[in-house]
C-alpha cells in the first residue's frame, strides 16, 4: 500500500470495474481519506497495478493517467502545458 507524505496508509476498496482490451480496469477508493485511483489488472491471476496516481484537490481526489486527456487540476499531464 502507498504511504503518502502525511503518513496515512491507504486501504483501497474497489468501487467498480470493467473489462477492456488491456485487462480489467478497477476504480478504487481509500476507505480512510476518500482518495481515488485507477488500477489495471492485466490477467485474472495478476495483482492490479496502479494505472494512475492519486491527487488530492480541496478535499477530493482527481485521477491523472499519463498520456490521457487532462482532468481539471492535473498539472503533470503533457497536455496541461499547452
């Protein structure tokens, strides 16, 4: 589990999921702080890997996926520089 600078250890819970050509996309949320993240499980026996990173914004979390369209507030995406 990720350990952010604030010292909170996330406890990820699955909110929803759906199959894609790359594998199972899993939307997870931390039960402690409400932060969200997007994971990808490429094989049914594989452990899901983080596809995005979590970003807290005014008490909420935005999901930024490298190479995808910018979500408001996502500064690290290449499209954010334009």
